[in-house]
């Protein structure tokens, strides 16, 4: 069966989206350009989000001590050894907030990636309170010559949660940033975390009405992982009853329900996060890699005869 997005997979995958756009296999190269965040550098705060430890998400070749050209070359070598079929690459500025600087500084940081002959586009991970019209206009112009995607960490649909985890912005801020990005023709994705304290699976299913109404093109989901040394680890230690921590089995069942209600044109860029076990305070997932979780999700979709958007109502 071929689904509306033109693929046999039961969800609208990022892999298929990139293959259609570029005509070849595409691999992201994660980069750390040494950015900070407004709630770390004193702009709006110094403590950061309560769950965050960026070192837990960076691959081994990715370090702000290395130049962007060096990270690109090492990343290409790393992925050539691991994914020999990659035909081109996207430069993924991931760590912290990658628009949190004046535009002229951003231009200098991005330029080595833009000029690299094997890079076909850039992906910018940032916060919704770290963009303005001048920066978005720049990305729109850049999008006329290469693929540009902006990923916003929205994390939760609930202002009480956003305040509790010290995000430093509310949902309205995210909605506004997304709208201004999309109206300029820029590919836009949003990131959400399932498991933040005080929230429940029933709420997350209800939140899909709001998520489906966002004009985003892509989406990432991430189960909450309690990272050692974070304020959230302390909160979990003192008040574990505030948290709903997924086992892999429960998460797979939950995500299948999410997929069934998800708007079918949304490109799913990721279903779950992956953190090296050494960073975790609690680890219900063992050494299970994301690829294994993805395979199990797809098997469960088939078992339930479910697919993205099956239960979606426009």
C-alpha cells in the first residue's frame, strides 16, 4: 500500500522527504558552533532549562573547540564510514540556540557550511525567542539558493510546564515564531518532549489538536530522559510522583496512538531521543538504540493496521 505521502512506510518519514527533495540519501552532520542560550548567558536567566545537559546529545566529533570546517570534515568522514550510501549532507547547527547572536556574527558562523561543496542545506536548531524579522529575512534569502530548515524547541503546549522547567518563553512565543518563519517560505519543524513533570499521556493526546493546527512542516518527539547533574534529576529524586517515565514498551504503544492522530502531511523527523547511558540518572531503556525502537514502532503500526493520520480529523 502506498500512503498519501508516496511511501510504503506507515508514517511520513524524514528520510523519504529528503530523498524526494534531493534525489539521493541525505545525512545530517551535527555541529556545535559554541552558542549559548538566553536563559544561560544572563539575557533572561543563568540556570538553563531544568532537563538540559547538551553534552549528552553531541556526537564524538562535535565540539566547539573545533572550527566549523574541521567539524564538517570529521563529520563527513565519520558518516562515510557508518553510512556509505550518503550522497549529500545537511549541516545541522544543533547545540544550544543557534540564532542567539547578531546577524553579522551568524553569517560568519554559517558561511563555511554554506560554501562547502558537499553541503546541500543547513538546519538550524534554536528557540522561538531567538529569532527576529531581520534573521528570518536572511534565512528566506538563503533558502533561495539551498535547503534551509529551522527547528524550534517548543517542548510543551502548556505554559505552566514551560515556566516550571524554566524555558523562559511561553507557547504564544513559539506560535508567533513558527508563523513568521513559515510565512517566509522557510521549512519549519517543532520539537516536543513527552514526560515533563505534571503532564500526563491523556494531555499529550489532547495536545495533538494544537500541534496539528501549527503550520509546521516537520516534527520531532522525544521521551523525557532524566540526565545526571541536572535540576530535573533533583526534582525527580524528591518528587518522582510528578513524572510519567516511559518504558520502551509503553512508549511504543503511546507513539502509535500519536501517529494515528497526527496530521498526515507532517514530516516525522524523529520519534524518540537517544542519550548515552552514562548520562542517565534512571535508565529503563538499557542499551536499546533508536533504530531498534523505530523498527518496533513500525511493527506495531503494522500489527494494529495503523498509519499516520488514520484517526486525524481536519
